[in-house]
């Protein structure tokens, strides 16, 4: 980014990554500080889909941008309601981010809905209840 773009981003409140952050190796504290300055967080799979980042973005009250999961996640986030899902080849990622980054009220609504959904279905206590219910049904 050029100087003008950086200043424009700062005035809009968008995060600007430092040289250390751009290098790719972040401490845990630096990672959460960067996430805290961001409006959106990106969770892309490597070898497996279900990563901690998928959940911590929502727990940090940021918009989750991710590939649509190819695995079954009970009570998963819904595209356009709790998260923004892009194609697995990421061909529409830039378009999705640009379109929704301008819609601040939409993002605020999505973050609230996603966070409430996370608390309703994906805390340790709720997952334990779900597991015990499945066990009862099968025994």
C-alpha cells in the first residue's frame, strides 16, 4: 500500500499490518492485537478444515470469512447470517470482502448474530450437552 492508501485505511479504522506482522510470525499476543484491530478474520483450511481460528474469529467478535465447510458441523454458522463463505478456490474472496467491508451496519448485525450463535451452540457446556444427548439417543 502507498502512503495515501495507508492514511485512508487508518482514517477508516482499517488495520495496517506492521513489518513484523507482515513477516508472518506473530506471537499469541500480537495475533490477538491484530485480530482486535480487524473488522474481519479469514479462516482457510490447510490439511483439515476445523481449526481454532474458525471459532476464535467469531469469539473475538469479528466477521468470519471462510470457505464453506466440507465437513459436517452441527449448528454451523450460516452464510450471510453468521459468516461470509467463499468458494474453495477463493475466486470470489476479494469480491465478498470488498462488498461487505463497506456495509458496516450489516457487519455489526452479523457479528452479533454469530457471537450469540456461538454461545448458544458451541461453548464447551453446550457441546457436552449435545454429546450426552446423542449418547442417550443411541443407548
